[in-house]
């Protein structure tokens, strides 16, 4: 599954509303205004939920992320962690997994796939562990 790593929203800067596009990472998620963050979370849950084709998983799961960055200054662990949080919560909301706690979500790996200035993204694979 492909997940975009940039999010565009309207932000008020010095009293003026302007459209802002930001890289989705833990820093951005936690520093956003709570109302903007709630909209972003809802957007990603809807986006991911629409792409999920998996039946409910009763067992344990692992994920694998491949990050294709736009800018070489990108902080890959920060971006992967932010997308991981949104992805796992979307799986829970879509009832694909019961919970993303340590009893069910037992591992994750990530790697950098390379630079893609035109289509920065994360490719996600979900594995059921027997």
C-alpha cells in the first residue's frame, strides 16, 4: 500500500489564512494545532481505510516500510514513525486489527528506498505472524 508523506491544510499565520504543505512526521504531528491535527488524522484514516483490502486479522502483525524521500535533509525515522502511528490507528479504526498494543503489533522494519522528488511516499506491507 502506498501512503503519501505530505499533507496540505489551511493554517493561520499572523492572522492570515494560507495553504501549507508539510511533511508528515512525529514533529509535525505533535506541533500542529489540535484542530488541524484532528483533521489530518481523519484524512489519513479515511485514505488508508479506503485502501485496506485485508480481512480482519486475529493474530499478531508486523509491518515493513520503504520510504521514498523528496529532500535529502528528510529525517526518515521521524517520518516513518509518524506514518506508522497513522497507519496502525487506521487499521484499528477499520477493524482489521483488534489493537496495536505489544501483544498484537510485534515488529516493524523500515528502509530508505531512494529519492523520488515527484512522488515522495511510503510503501507499506502488513504481515500476519503465525
